[in-house]
């Protein structure tokens, strides 16, 4: 790792490049300017007094830093006396003002709920006295102080939204916008709600200079310039996450009430309900919160959102809500094995850590199915995609694209892509869409002039080169006729398989398709808890063959594959977790397990 030369003054120097005369009027993105008062509210003296019981008072001298990105988050600062200047770095070490704050103002954004490192710098402009509310106490504030907590939460969320829009506090990604590595890292950062900026060296002189300085090989692009100036060459998602401080430290000595594997709609719902009811909760996911639903451009049949909501927006709200109640979230990390041989149960993580919990919830959903197309993996991320987010859509401007799939996810993607691409060629294996797609989507697709449906068709070959896809060949299944289409983008929505490989050899029963069996899908003989079997207790509805291990969402056999159903199971499983914990509260905990 190398560092980009920092042309700005040191953050500790108490100076910032080009500070405007009144930083409080520093411009916001147009769509947030009207919400400035919500983003940066001023608390009344009585409200500050109410907050005093949640924090401690500290003092800083002029020029001292109250907080900075390289340190773990210390929470929220409520200013009692003096002024501070909050700034962000642009990735090249140059600090840019965000806001000047005085008595009654408070600092922070939504990451402070979980103690993540700040995305900004806060420096005292004069002697400052502030009330410091650490992350656990901040979560207590937003729960205990209903009206005041709502105002604080809204401000913290809007500030993160603002930072995402301007890329503030996040890394610079330097490379071709349609490169496989670029798309992969953009997807990871955007799905996890982290700000970033993309610079194309073909169009930006500064980005060109950085590329010339570091001279990356083709497989080392994109370059990632982190806020501290460190340069990474085409890092993995986990390398980048560690550098940005997205991980929290996990202790092998701690025993959680419940560990949830998977942060899709089901896992997030379980986290919200379990944490809100006082259980200690750990949530783990391999890539991003939201699961497959998080990649949906628009969900229009979810209760309470008549105009629709993107999967990412829905998941983002649930993610913040879970943190509000104290759930600990670790992304990205992979669970490699479940050990049910002792109590508490244990999860082995790919980072080498082993974590323990009294109950486990399997919410790993499904993984994208890959059709049997020769050399398919060669083009993944380089013209072949399994979701259609704004990142992929931005690459399709005035191009003809091909999309395969006949379910609701495919339908949502078609409607979204049709507003970006010149034409969408829609391939399905069946004779029509009525079997697997909702009528409102069928009607909407039928009204799109730039969508052509090719029934009873399947892709048999992809053409391309090192740069990516150049053409696709498909065959009509009835008469065997072939068709070729020049295209650079292929979207595959051909279903999904249960993501349950990690459950091998742990005793959790799977059906012949790999889905987790629960409740009445199990016989008493298959219910492994001998003490429970002797009493003749049937497993609970969402309980697996291992007592105290539950399964919800798409990974569960016979579940309804809908977002609302997954959320419902996430809520329902918490009642079963409570019942199981109550009946096993006297079980000894083996800390050596």
C-alpha cells in the first residue's frame, strides 16, 4: 500500500484549505438544501438539559480535534460552549468544510449509532465544551426520548445521505466506469450505504496523474484512494472494508442471545424485533445488508409503499433501525460452519474468529443460479450481471441489452432498465409470463415500446473478448432456430438456489433441494434434541432439527418467496426464540466451547 501525497495542511494543524468566511452556509446538494434545518437542527436549552443524563462533559482547546475518521467512533457531541468546524476530505487529503456549529448543535451521522469511525473531522475553533454521548447512550437517547430522538435520528440519517451524494468521507475509485473491479466495488459500497467518488482517468486529469504515479497493471485497476491517502490496488471487498473501518471487533468470549446469519429482509426483521425486545443480537452477512431484495430497483407490492420503494432503500431503513436498538452488524464476513455439538452453539467465520450464541437463526436466503452457458463465469462482472442496480443501469445508456428470466425480480429489472437502455430483449423459457410474474408487472412491461419478449428461448453461447461481452446467441426451444444479437450487457434472473452449503455436517436437516426443514416438515425422530424428544415436544414452526436453531426466509423449505413473507417470518421467529430461551435459561454455558 502506498499513499497519495497530501497537499493540504495537516488536520492537527488547526487550519483548513480555502475555508469560506461563513462555513455554516456551505452549499448542500439541491435535493437536501430544503432540509438543511432538519440536517443541522439547533436544540433548545431544555432539550440539552434532558440529554445531560446520557453523556459526560469534556473540554477542547482551539485547534484540537474532537473526532476524526481514523479513530473509532465516540458517539455524538452536543455543543455547550464554543464553535467547531466539521470538514471532510476529498480523497486527496484536501479538507472541505461541511458546517460550522455552535451551542445547541450536535455532531455525527448514522454510523455513530454503532461506533463506526466518523466520516468527517471536527475541530475546535475556540475553547469548546461539549456533552459526549457514546454509542450505547446515543441508542438509549433515540429510544427513550421519543420526539427528540426522532429529530436526532432524522438528522443523522440525512447527514449520511448527504455524504453519499457528495462522496464525502469515502474513498476515490479511479478507473474505467465499466470495469469489472469498478462495478464490483461500487456495488459493495453503495449496497452498504458508504460514500465514494468515481473518477475516470480518461476524463479527469487528477485521476490520470494518480494512475501515472502508481502505474497499476490491468488486474490492479481500479485504484482506491482511501480518505487517509492510502492507495489500494483493486482490493477485495473485505480488504476495503477493513481499511475503511466497517468491521467491529468480535470477541470469542462473548455469548449472544441470538446470532443471525444473513442480513436480507428476514434477517434484518429478526434483528429489529429481537434487539428491540432486549436480546443481544449479532448479524453476519457475506456481502451487504438487504440480500437479493436489496438489489431490486423498485418493489411496488410491499405493504405501506403505494408508490413503491427500492430494495436498497427498504433494506437501508431496516439496517439503521436494527442498529438503533443495539444489534451488532458485521459485513462482509462469511460463516463457514455451524457447530451444534455443545452449548452455546458456535459459528466459525472465515476471518478465523469463532463466535457463540444461545440461539441461531439461519437467514442466508438464496444464491443466484447460473445457467449452463459455456464460459459464463469468464464474463461475470464484465457484461454479465445478476442484478440491475443504478450502477449497472448507468452503463446501458442507449444500448440494446438482453435480460433472461420470468419472475418478479426479472420484471422489476426490465421496467427499470427500459428507462436507461435503448432496447431490452427479454428471454423466457416458457410460453408466457403469467406463471411466475405479477400481473401489474406484466401489464407495465407490455406497455413499454422498447421491450421485446422472446418466448420459449434460451441463451446457448456468449461471444466476447478481454474487454467483455460483445454478442449473445439464443435458440428457440420449439423449432431450434437461432438468433444472434450484438450486445454488451446480459442480465440473468433465472432463479436462485438455497445458500445452505455452510450447514454441512452440523445436524441441520435439509430437503432434497437444499432448503432447511423446519416445524412440521420434521418428525420427532429427526428432531435432534434428546431431552425434547423424550418429552414428545414437536419442533416450533420455524425451528430446525437442532433445538434452538431456527430458519427463516428464502433458505427455509416451503417458505413464500416474497419480501413481506420474509419480514413476517423474521418477526415471528423472535417469539419462538424467546420461548426457547425461557425454557432453557438454566442450561450451563460452556465458555470453552
